C-alpha cells in the first residue's frame, strides 16, 4: 500500500495505521475517515501527497 506524507514530514504508513487515533493497521489512506487529520500538526487529508 502507498504511503502518504504531510507537509510537516509525518508519513502515514497503511501497514502501521494510526492506532493512537483508532486507525487499525492495514487501513489504506483512501479508507481513512474524512475528518482524520495529521497526528503531528493537524493538517487535513487533502494536504497529504503520495510519498
């Protein structure tokens, strides 16, 4: 699965998910809730680009 990077440098890795925010490992970026945001800086999903 494709990794996605926030302008702040945080990389969302679908293999790891975001367990601190209820996102299970194996969750693709496209399947993240629309209100999910960067856990580091709070940027919205549309600020991310493919890493």
